[in-house]
């Protein structure tokens, strides 16, 4: 009996550090949620919600939840960092645009005030000139005319200031509209920073006298990810794929997106080196990727097919483009 009790005590002593580590891990996640820098409510509130939910799952101490939490926590922090960077970039652009607009307005006001000041000083000079005139009627008429001119100048100043303020408000509204349009119109190509199809075609078309190895990559799974999850997951999958693709290729490679699931890397290397890069791409880019959907880690998969086209000097660009289309789109 004593031996059993001693064993139980030993087990409890071993479990105590584990429990403490788990409590620290859960508290760390909750602290990250609590002390997250306040951005827009649409960004910060879901981030805190997802982290709080993750802390609750980790607290259950289920092995599956603990193992999955590593990727989920990393994904949540990465996602919040990217959104914060984009948010701050937008604020900087808005501040710079507003500062430029304000400077233009101040310059305009200064110029307008200078013009009206000169006119007012002229009228005041006329008043001084006629102040010594013996003809009372002439003085009276001159004063009335000068007063009318001053009143008109003041009214013009008031109208000009109102117009300038209105232009300033319109400029601010237009600036906000442009920012909203830029945010809502962000495409997958903006996320992945790849050349578009027309740019690739122009590049290949101008390389008739150059040697160029083209690495063609057909990645199946983006449409499935959007159907199974949502567009945001598909966009994150595209960004992760393009990052892995860049890491598999020489730094000098130029990468473009031919179609939704077709990619091209233009390499200035010999064909054997291009074939080695193709093998790395095929080996490393197929499989599951970790993405976030409403604060949960999901694992959309891609199936990658690779081919190499060796464009020799003198080869007709049309033939090279035809081979690209056949492999990537089946056109």
C-alpha cells in the first residue's frame, strides 16, 4: 500500500510541472489577446476572439488540441502582423495625402489673401488721397465707391475661403474612397506580387534572340480551397505557395501567374539547373498548407505538376507561348 502511495506521489510530482507549463501557455495566449494593439474594430476584435477561443481549447490539455495550437497561434500572429502593417501603411498614405492637400490649400489661401490685401491697400490709399479734398460731394462719392469696393473684396475673400474648405472636404472624401477601393479591389496577384499573363507574354515575345529556361508550374487546388473554405483561404494559400516557389528558385528568377492555377518562372540558367529547380518545386510544393479560416487552422492541399521549356535564340516566340498554353491551360 505504501508503495502505491509513493508511486502516486511520484506521478503527481511529475504532473505538476506539466500543469504549470500548460497554465503558463494558456495565460500567454490570453495575454497576447488582451494586450493586442488596438487597430480597427474589424481587425482587432476577431483577433482577440480567435485567441481567446484558442486558449480555451488549449486549456483542455487534449494532445490533438495542443499539437494543432502551435500552427494556429503562429498563423494568427502572422495574420495580425500583416493586417497591422497594411493598416499602418494606409494611415501613412492618408496622412501624406492630407498633408499635401492641406499645403496646397494653405498656398492657395496665402496667394488669395495677398491679392485681396493689395486691392484693399489700394482702396485705403484712395481714401487718404481724397481726405484732403475740399469738395464734399466728391469726397462722399469717393468714400461710398471705396466702401463698396472693400465690401466686395471681403465678400470675395469669404467666398474663396468657403470654396477652399469645400474643396478640402471633397479631397478628404475622395482620399477615403480611393483607400476603400484599393482595399476591396486587392486581387490574388497583389497578394502574391507576381507578374500578370500579359507581362509574361511581352517578356517571352521580346526574348526571340535570348536563351531562356521557362519553368512551368501547374498547381491544382486553389479552386477547391475556395469552394471548400472561402476566398480568403484561397488567397492565403496563393501567397504561401508563391513564397515557397520563390524559396525553391534562384534569386534572379522572374515569376509570373499565367492563370488561376498556372505559374511561370523565367530562369537565366542552363537546362540541367532548371531541371534541378523543377524537381525541388515538384517535391516541396505539393501537399497540405496551413491557412486560417475564422481563427482556425485549415489545411488545403495543392497538387503540383512541373515542366521545363528551353527557349533557344531564334526560336519563334509564338511556338514557346503555344507550349506554355498547352501545359498550363490546355488551350
